């Protein structure tokens, strides 16, 4: 059975659409999640890399600010490289190597540009207080570093000043600057001297008074700044003011940044600040390491990692779980709709055969067609079951009648009631022949049904076959007053078993003789048509009613509903004809009109005339 299914109702199309929708949703969710998490992870990674780079620069700048050269920096470079997983290299301005964390390993070329310049006297990226003001690393203290005795004395002064502030309810803490000086800081982290307020009792000036070490360094700084100012022709009064100001504000925040009086002119202020910075760098230069180029790269032994944060991992897990849940839900919904008719089919198939359960057709897709086919199969099974029961009844009837007659005559003969004369023996023989014919017909049908019907094929001529069949039945036909004729159009050949074909045509002729009244005729015809051999048996008998035509080839079917045996026949002749023709790869059909007769048509594959048969024909000509 083949029926067209609209694409929108096709099970395959619906499954494909469902799969595509699930795939699209999954891809979209995955893409969105990947973009979100990757962006967040890259931002975090970039932030971490930037923080690591700043920390590396801070550590190396601190080393340069506290050491006069780079001779011992190798250990610091390796420690920073191990902690950050970066390759760290320091070179001079002409790229002479100072230190390289990849030393002793397989080195790769340095990047074309340095990541930064490590110069504690000229830094604009340092984030500690004081660096942005002067451009000098505040850890570069040089001659301003206090001695141990001075640090102890200043620390004691800081404790006293802190206690004084505490008496007035001002909370401060003691911090130590890189030079070793102790200072007070307020709660907001600023130095107390920068706040601009101090109780009168506490403002004794002792804590922030220069120590001998600082006075010596300040004197050298003032001398260098004064020389610079003299070269720039700054008036003497200004330079004295600057000297006094520098001396009096030595330890205030911004002192080392070169702050001047706000009432000085801008030009003098700029010159003064420039001279102060220059003098200070000259003063600190012998105490710090020379400027070096910093190169950063991927470590030789480092394996690139991409670690997601806990939040990103949770987001990935959440979206994956949501997609999985949606997929399961959609799949379960679609599967339940698809499985429902299949379950109905399964339950119907599991019922006992005698119930003949039908399945309701609820869809127009493949499952609906399957349900229709199942229902049609059930109907065919019902018909076959009915036929089976009828066949059993018919077989019992066909066998019971001759057996009853034979048994009855034998019993009365045994009892001496009837003598076994030739007439009785002939009657018993006739009943035995009928019984044998029924058994032979059943055996032929059983062999055909099992596919074990033996065929001995050979090339035969249709006209010769018809003449043989007509000769075998001509005497019986003439006895019944029926004329038996043959007509052949051409000389068609076909491949068949001649014995089985004579049996099939003989059954048709026998039926025609039984159902054709005296004065009628039977015509056997043969012709070739569209690659087939068409054999016809036409009679002018009683014909078959139109409602009986579908049952003509059923087993044990008879036109006489009374089952009278006066006309003979077992009801198996036509079923045998159909099986024999089907075994040859052909078909048999019937057309009939009540009172006008019937035409049985056999169609079999046609073959060309064999060469062996064509030669004698040519000689005969």
C-alpha cells in the first residue's frame, strides 16, 4: 500500500524539525554562554596579567632603588618568573643582557619592544605615594637613610607625639618611611603632617626636625639646587627663600617633590622645581641601579592555561543543565506523541487472534498508515479465518459423502443384503475416484501454498497446447452436445510446464462443460499481446452473478449453493488454476454475464521462438 503523506505530517520531517530546533537552541545557548564566559574570563585574565606586570615592574624598580647596581637581581628575576609564569628579562639600552629568567633553558628571541624601562629616578607608572609627584621612586632614599641611632630616637618622638594626639581624641598610627623615619598617619591613610592640623601642645616640631644625616643630605641638595638656579639667573632673594623653605619643610609631604611658595611667579617656580629635581637625581644616582629595559614574555616551561572563575563555572553548569532539561522535556513530549499509536498497535497485536482488535487511526503520518495497514491485515486475517473454517467444513463434507457411500455399500454387502455385482463395484470405484480426486486437489493446493509445487519448464507453443487440451475433452463435450473449438492468432511461444498448463486449462474446460447447456460452445483461444501470451477459455453457459465473481477462486466455492453433486466437481478446480498460473509468474481473471457465459483469461510471460523449433518449420516449408 502506498499513500502520499504531506511533508508537514511526515514523521521523518517532524523528527528532523525537532532535532534541528533542539540543535539550534543548544548551539545558540552554547554560543551565548561561550561569549559571556570567554569575555569575562579574558577580562579577568587581562586584569590579572596587568596586575602581574605592574607587580613585576614594582619589584624590580624597588630593587633598583635600593641597590647601586644589578649584580644580584638574578635571584629576584627568577622568583618573580616562577610566581607569575612569565619570562622576565632585563637588558641595557643596547640590549646587553643583565638577567633573564630563561637563562640555562632553550631561549627564544626577545620581543621587538620592551614592556617598560626600569629607572627608579624616572618612573611614571609607579603607584606608591610620592612617585607620581616627582617621578622618583620613593624607595630611592640614598644619603637620606637614617642611622640606627637616629631611627630609634625618631621612633620615640613618634610615640610621644601619638600619645599627645590621643589625649585630644585624634587616632593616629605610626608608620615608617623607606628612609627609616617614623611618621604619624591618620585614619584615612594620610600623613598627619599633611592634614594641616595639630594641637598646640603636640606641635613642638621635634618629630619632623631633620636629623644630622638628613641635614647633611639636605645641605648637599640645597647646594646643587642653588648652583642650578644660579645658572638660570634666578634672583638671589628667591634662592634664599627656596633654601630656607627647603630647610624648614624637609620632612613634610611634597618636600622631595620640590614644592615652592605659592606667591612666587610661575616661571621662577617652574625653574626652581626643575633645578630641585635635577639636583635630587644627581644626588641619588650613585645609590641606585642604572636604567634597564624590561622584557616580558611567556615562560619556556609554562603551559598556557585558561581557568574560569567559580562564577563562570556555575554559569556554564547552569546553562548546560537548562539546555539538557529543555532537551529532555521536548524529546519526552515528542516521543510520547510518537509512541502513543505504536503502543496502541502493540497492545492490539498482543490480543488473542480471535478478538480481531482494530486500532483507531489518529494521525496521517507513517504511524497512521501503519495503523491502517494493521487494520487491513486484521480484516484479511478475519477473512482467512472464516475461509479456514469454511474450508475445514467443506473438506469434511467432500470426504464424508463418498466415504459414507462406500461404507454403506460395504456393510450391506458384508451382511449379505446385496450381492457384490459388477454394477455395485463400479459405483464403489466411482466413489473412490471422487475421493482420490479431492485428495489429489488438496495435495496440489498444499504444495502450491508451501512453494513446493514442482515445475518442469520448457518452451511450448500455445497452439499445440490448446489442441492437446481440446482433444482430451472433445469426447465429453460432444457427449453433452457442446462444440469445442480452438483459435490461435500467430504462433506464440512461452516457457511453462506443459503438464501443469494442461491441468489448469483442463480444469477450466471441465467447469465450462458442466455449466454450458446442450447446443452451446466452448472456445479455447491464444494470442500474443504486450510481451505476454494470453490464453482464454470462453463458454456460452449459465454465467456467474457479479456478486459471486470475487469468490470464484475461493476454495470449495460452488455456483450451486445446494452443494448438489449432480454436476460434479469438488470446488477446488479454480483455486488450483490460480495457484498453477501464479507459479508460472502469470495471472488469471474472469469476466461473466449471467445467461451469456463466462471468459477465463490467463496471462503468461511470452518468449521468442526457439531456434531448434524454427529449423524444422523451415524444412517443412
